[in-house]
């Protein structure tokens, strides 16, 4: 029996399902997926110059508490290097995938992170943002992002979780240690991983290059203060850059299925601010566009925002964009709301209200 071959194109699907195809065509027509090599050359050169200045100032200052300023600047520089590693991991920087991966692994080592650990974790996040059981970024840790996880907290973690919104920024000072710890645990775990010894060599060499001169040239107390400030600033900058992007946005149930465009847009939040926010956040202020087009270079995200936002308006898909201060207020409020589940029922205002009424 002969059957006629039927061709299916994007126009045969409902508007919501073909939204990403339509946006992709517009983005490609504008050349927004093309590499922006000179941008990254300039950013890399600026960071290298600042780092050289930090090293020079460190040697010249000698025993001085002004060294803590150098430590703070280094924390910011390492954050910016981590942003470029993130972008290289998404193949935004160089032309070939292998070259980007090598660059990402090298820069992650400079920062003190395992690229193989980050790549596995981050890929799962991009595929299932804010989906319970699939997104590792909302998995239970010191901070709980889902009420069910908060309710199961015990001991010290329960005390922290019940106040986690107010403790959010103080806890970020420990995020640098947390990231380094995850990297080392990953590399020393029995699980199979790629480039284990290369990454161990990079990270170990990085810490030796940072720690040894500090303890040789500075008094013991000042050396510990230097490393503490560097780690604290790095942790705050890293955590504060990623937290506003998804926290407080809709959480997707474990078995729910959404089309790609809706899932990425509805679970992400942009931060207003223009070029300075793009520099400060490494392009993560355009989180919606980054999730739709992970390989899009940083300087093209602003133009893509116009295209994506117009599509969202046509399809009535919520497009969330907040100023920086409000985005953090939303995160703190959300974490406090989730943290209520870790408190004693009598401490929860909502449950106490119902108890009083019964």
C-alpha cells in the first residue's frame, strides 16, 4: 500500500511550541550567535592588567593592612575570570568546541574550581531549570530552595534554614569555600570523571601560587586575614551573581512537562542595568536570553533581549525583569518563606493563625 510522504514544518505547530524556532531565526538573522573575539580579548587583557597591578601592589605594600584591599580586588578578579570560564564552557568565546573546553578548564583551574564538576552540574541545570529532582541548583544544601527540603532539615541546618533569608548574604561569604570544597570532593571521589589529574594539578598549582607568597611575605595573622577577605569577596560576588537569576521564580513539579521556550523564560529573571550590569554579572543579568541561547556571546545578549521580549509579549508569556535591589529583596523573601517549613509549627505565623482559629 502506497502512502504519501507528509512533511511537517514549524508552521504546523501551535504558536507556543514554535516560539523558540521563530526567535532562533530572528537571532540568527541578526548574527547574534557569531563569536565576539575582540570583546573577550579586551576583557581578558583588562583582567590580566588588573591582576598584574595586584601582584605589584602586593609586593610593594609589604606588611600593611592595606593588603586586604588587594585581597578584595583579587576576589573580584577571580569572579570575572570565572565568568569567562563559564562563557567558554558554553562555547561563547572561541570558534571550536574543543578550544573552548580547554580554555574553560584552564580558567576554572585558575579560579580554583573543577571544570568537570561544574560542567556536569551546570548542564543539568540548563536542561531543567527550577525543576524539582532534576535541577541540581535547587537541590538541598546549606540553604533549602523547596519547602519539602526545608521541612526535613535537622540540627544546625534546621536553625540556619529557618532563618536562611536573613542569613543569605552572610552565608555567601562562605560560598567560595563551598565551591572549592565541591571541586576537591568531586576530583577525589571514586566516581569516573574526565581530566581528573589535569584539574588536580591546575587547582593545586593555583592554591600554591596564591597561598605560599601570602604566608611568606605577610605575618601569620595578616596572611589569614588576606585569604579570608579574598575568599569572602569571591564567594559573595559569585553567589550574588547567580542567586537572582532563578530564586523566587516558579518551581516546576517533578513530572511536569513544558515546551522549551516557556520553561526557560518562566523560570528565569533578568536584572536591569545596561552595560554596567552586564560587566558586573558577566552577562548573567540577561538570564532569560542566556538560557534560550547558551552559546550566545555576552555582548550580543542585549540585542537578543529585544527580540525575545517582543515574542513574549505576542504570546503572553511572562517576561520578568527587575532592578538589582528588588531582585535581591525577592530572593530574601522567597528564602524566608521556604524556611518557614523548617520552624516549629508554633513559630510559623500562618500555622499559628490557623491554630488560634481552631
